[in-house]
C-alpha cells in the first residue's frame, strides 16, 4: 500500500522531539489561542442572537407584524377590510386600533402618552399587552365605561393606582362661543400593565375603541388594522402582496420598516463584534507562522535530504502545510465543541457564576433584560469554524513555501 509521504512526514513533525520542546510549546499555544478565539466567538454571537430575539419578541408583543391604514384620514369600513386581509393564507388575525396623542393629568402631575383605542376581544389576537397586567381587572376595558389601562412607569409618574381617576386631554379641541377649548375626559384606571420595556411602560395608555372614537371624533373610522402574520420574517413580502391586492387607497407597513434603525444597529454591532473577536484567531494564526518558521529552520537538513531523495518542492510544501492544518483543525474543533456546549448552557452557567462570585452582571433594576438569553445558530458555527480554518491554512503558506525553496547543497554544506 502506497502511503502519502508528505502527510506522514508532516504528522511526524507535529509530535514533540527531545530537541524541539520549545517549538512544541509554541504549537500548543497556537492551538490554545485558536480554541479560545473560536469558543469566544461562538458564545458571544449566540448571546447576541439571544438578546436580539428577546428584544424582537418584546417589541412585537406590543407592535404589530404589519399594519393597514388609509392614505388620508380615518379608515372607514374596517370590518370588511379586516375580513379581506385575514383571507390571506399567511395572515393569522387582524384587530382595529385608533392612535392618538394626549396629555394625562392627575393633580399637579402631567405626562404625555400615546393613546391606543382597542377592542379587547381582538387585541389579544395581535398583541400580548393585556396578558401582562400586574394589577387591576382581568377584563379592564368595556365600551362606555371610560376606563383606561396605563403602563407601570406611566402610572408611577402620575402617582396613580387602580381605581384612581386621571384626565385625558386630547389634541383636537372643540370650538365654543368662548373660543377653542381642549377636549377632555376623565378616565378611571382599571388596570396597570408591565412589559419590562421602558418605552412602552412609560408611554402607552389603552382605552376602548368606542371611547377613543367618541373622544377623537373619528366618525366610526379607525387609524388602521393591525395584523398578526404566520411568519414574521416574511412581513415585507406579505405586505407587498396585500398592497398589490388592496390598491393605492391603502398604506401597508410592517415591523421591519417601523423599527428598521433599531434592528440595523443590532446587525452592525453583531458584525463589528464578529470582526473584533476574529482578531483573536488571527493572533493565534501568527503563532502558527512563527512555529512553522522555527520548524523549517530546525528541519532544514531533513528537508535537504528529502529533496536529494527526489521529493518534489510541492510535496515539501505540503509537509509543512499539514503541520499547520493539524494545529488549526485541532484548535477549531475543540473551540467549536466548547462554544456549542457553552452556548447551549449559558442560561444555566451564568447564574451559577453569579452565585459563585456573589455579583449580578445585569441588575434587573437597571437593564431591560437581566438574564443571558442565548440562541445558537448553526450557520454561525459553520462560518466561524470555516473562517478560522482558512486563516490557519493561510498562515502556513509562506513558511511552507520557504521550506520548498531549500537548496540541498546549501543546506548540507556544513552537515
């Protein structure tokens, strides 16, 4: 059986010998550096994926997957429109809403808020906001009762609780003989919700759709219809299909447009983190270069003998590429396994470390997300492993090429 000489010699050179322990130490450091780099990169990207998923889910628990509204004015005949759009195979449900800005007052406390008029029986089909009530009634909204549901931070800023009354001042006033007077209405706080998102907890108030229509004088119309989709990542495609079928009288929007800046910032941050952590692997690859340079110098006479025995320069080059590939493959494999194991168990490991050290990395009183969510994506693992291996392979080319240029007569002159 014919065995590949370059492979056998290259594997032989990866093992420590009595006179080159320092070279073997550098090889071990190279493997350790690559392992740590791949491990850290997979773990950090998985944690960032988890944070992105948590933020997306929290945002979409209040915001809509897609929205249908009129080009001008209030949207009339919304029941028929809702039946039309929910007929799309990938639209699960729809709910009407009325948006308006207003001032909420209580004694000397004043706070601006985004007022959302909803139908409670339909709102639960497109949003989970009524599932996060921390105090108050289970069915807090009904037509004509003039009740309001406040976010926890908004209620705190106004100094109110369940059962208290607040005054809502609508932006659209009414003309009287005495002049333009603001449109006001007293509401009873029937419940308080908490989404653990300051933007929502401090700026949103819910009232019944009929109360909002009467207060804002919509004439039976609504601002739009919120849609819940089967697949959120297909929101732009589904919106485009609905836009084509409904015509130009309606405007379609989706969550990727409404929160484009936020999610774009997350993607940029993720890419920058990938590049920064990739430098760890690049530094380890420099160790491979130094290792192979020393090995080439140490094995110069051996290479000359192989050349005199007829080993072609390309095969000499392959000998040292094999050594670098073994280092790169070993570090990438071990780092990949550690990264996957850590990413799959980070939600358990971090609390254990916090208990061990007696500290809390993300205090719940300061940060929106106080735990460490992680989402392992196998394409990330394949990309990181592949890039790491290619960097290690590229690091072997120059030392291997220098070895292949060894002149036997010159190398053996003083042997």
